[in-house]
């Protein structure tokens, strides 16, 4: 399995490092992440300057663009192979409610789905002063990728997963419940004046 990782907290973020480490046993992992924190970038694309990717480690790149730019660049020609899934995160903070509209983490996953790949956005629900157990959230991402490799998502679905800030050991008895909202395009009837 070829897994593309991205985020909106930047390529040096602790959440991305934990996710990369946890998910490597599942297959070939490539990271393309922003060169700095781009939280709140939503689905924006960089249109005013060239977008470039620079290698910083084996199969790891930072990009001078938004999270959406990173995923778009990775899927649309940066590599001579195709990825099987996009995983974005682990975000430092929840992406719930209105936050999903502004989240670069969620936007990276949405871009992956727009370009035809199954996609997961994963975020850590943190409280002020919390220990930030990114490894626990990364373990949940691993379990989801394993599950999706056997039972793929519908084409119109991404997963936006928000994980409690708990140590990995606390997830041993964790039972997941997956609910998804499927968005189907419909023709809007025109009202006549």
C-alpha cells in the first residue's frame, strides 16, 4: 500500500512525526506537508507564486504552499507512482463543527478525495495543558487504514476523525463507531419568476 501523509501544522509538527512512525509498517509512506504552520488555510490554493517541494528526509518533502497544494502536487505529478490513500494529521486540536470549514487538515483529505483517493483527516482533541498523546491518535489512524484496505469508503466520503487525548494503552478496549454523511450532488430545480 502507498500512503500519502500531509497536515496543516507543518512538516516538523509532532503529530505528523507520530503518524509517520506509526503508519510506516503498513506500506510505502510518502510525506508532503507545508513548510510552516498553515492552520486555517481551508481549501485554498497558492496561485500567486510557484509551488515547490523540497526533500527533507527519505520520501519526505515540505512544500511552500497550503495543505491542499501539498496533496494536489503529490497526486498530480510530483511522483512517478500513484498513492492508494491520503491520511492528513495528526492535527494539534480538534476539527469539529465550523472548524472543519477552515481546517487545512480536513482540506488536505478533501483534496485527496477530489483527486480520486480514499482519505482520512485525523485530529487530537486537546485541552489546555494536556499532554498531547499524538501516538494514541496515530494508532487510531493505523487501525482505520487497515480497515479501509479491506472495506473501502464510498467515493463521496472522507473520514474526519477526532481522537480523545489519551495514551495508546487506553484505546485497547476502544470500540469504534463509524458514521458517515454521504453527500450526493442533486440538480437544483430552478424557480421561475
